[in-house]
């Protein structure tokens, strides 16, 4: 997911060049007083629900750590709203960079903002650990994002999971594959197409841009193609009206979308047309998994709603950061924290977090959900489902 269109910025990256310099008291660490952890993501705009899911996880982790009595310092939360847009991300990033007490960032949430903000974070030596940015190119050595760690499998894994699920579990013979022309959608659909074709499944492919005024023509194309299954690679705000038109057109085949659509907002916006849709995500359902049930209860009590997509993963990432800061007694420098996190192995509630040398997450698990009776129901790990 969480891979809005990537935009390159001509910002020179001098890794470590400004590590804590120009940050006032940041050079000497926090002195055992206050350490701040930021979250950057969409806290307003079209995808605010996805951002709030993660923000709440981070805030809960900080609140619980402060209440534990185990810290020699105080943790504070800082919000950085990039609206999920690449052009808003540098300003959001600069806000937290300029605060010397901010020692780590959970996020950015989406890949486009991650791409445009990462040069600034790298220059400042400020570590960012994203629980949800999935574009594979973010960890390419050519990007030089020295401060970025990815805490989730990338879209190569999710696209393959979609293809494998339809080919091996559903037994699809012909799949209609649609992307929304974003890097997220194009990347997912490319891998899904390769996986399907390698399994001998026929594929019809079409690109339909975001915010298309009327999806009627595309829905009719799907029905007329005689495809027995459909993949939509995009976000819930566009999938919802498309799903309605697809239902109106009489499509009866299996349908699946990715983590960009795996949110209750899809069900709310699409209504009955969302029923039986499959959804994938490299994230677990915190309300179902035994290891996350206590977290889900705490989250419900704190925010009066169930945790959503990536809530538990953001909670885990925040706790991983807190664990490393705790080892220093709160007297931590930015680059030292980045180095410690890059070498850490942290067993969270959702999975064990560790990273390759380029900051890529070591792990491949993707999970399947399905809308049943107006609710998104957890089905399990795709590898287990396909045997």
C-alpha cells in the first residue's frame, strides 16, 4: 500500500552530514528528560482513516510506556500530517527534523511521501521506520535513503500473493486486472500479472485512473470479457464506486484488492457491493490473532473503536523504537538510534522485526481477508490458505 505516486526531489543527500548538528541541544541527546517520537502520515485528506489507524497505535505505545514506570525519561508524541501526498511530505518532515527532541519517526505511511521526505530525514540523521510504505524501490541502494527502515513486506510480496491466491486457491481461469495508474496500483498489478501468467491463467489488463467520474463502462467491459475473477489494484475511495457499478453490471466472479482498500471505509462507501470481496494486506487482524487480543482490547478502550489496518504494526514499531531508547536511559543521538534499530531484532505482537543492510524488512507474510455480512473477516496467511 500505501504507495502514492512517487515524486523525486532534487535534494542532495549527505548521509550523516547533519547528524544532530544545527539542532540546538540535540547534540548531547535528551539528557534523560524528554524524548519525542513522531508519526508522519495522512492525518487529514482522502486517506485520513488509514493514517489515524497508525497514529493511534503509536500514541497507545507511548502512553503505556510512560505509565509503566520503567523509563528514566518522558516520551512525547509529535504528529506530522502529510495528507498522504508527496508534495506535502517535505514540510511535514522538516517540522519534526527541526525539533531536536524528536529522535525517531514512525512512518511515513505512504510510499510517495516516504520517497520525497527521505532525503531530508537522511540528511538530518533522523531514523524513519515505516509500518506501511510498500513500494519496492524505496530500499534500492540508488535512492540513498540511509535513515529509512521498512517494517513490512513490499508490494512484490503482495502482488504475488494475489496471483497465487486466485490461481491456486480460487482456481481462476481468466482474470480481469485493473490498476489505478498510481505507482502502488501499477506495481501490484505487474507482479500479480506475472504470477497469474506463470500459472497458466489468462489475463485481461486495463488502467483506470483515480477519481474516474463513472466506472460503468469499465464494469461492462469486465462482464463482457467473461473473466471469472477480478483484481483491483488501488485505493478504497475509488474501489467503492467501481464495486457498485460492477455489482450493477451483474459481475458474479471472485474479486480481490490490496491493502489500499483494506479498510472499513470501503465497506461503508460500497455498501452491499463490497460483500464477498477479498482483500490482502501484509498486516494481521489484531482483533483475531491470539498475540494481539490484549492490544485490541486496550486500543478499543482508549479510542472507542477497534484497531484498523496497520494499527498493531505501528504499535509494534513504536515499541521497538522505545526499547532501543530505553537502553540508553533516554540519552540518545539520532544516528546512533538509527544504527541500533537497523541491527535490532525485535519480537513484536504481530511479527519479529529485523532488517537487511538496505533497510528492507526480513519477511514475506501476506494475509487474506474477505467482506462477510458487512464486516472485513480475517481468513489467514496466504501461504497457508493455498497450501
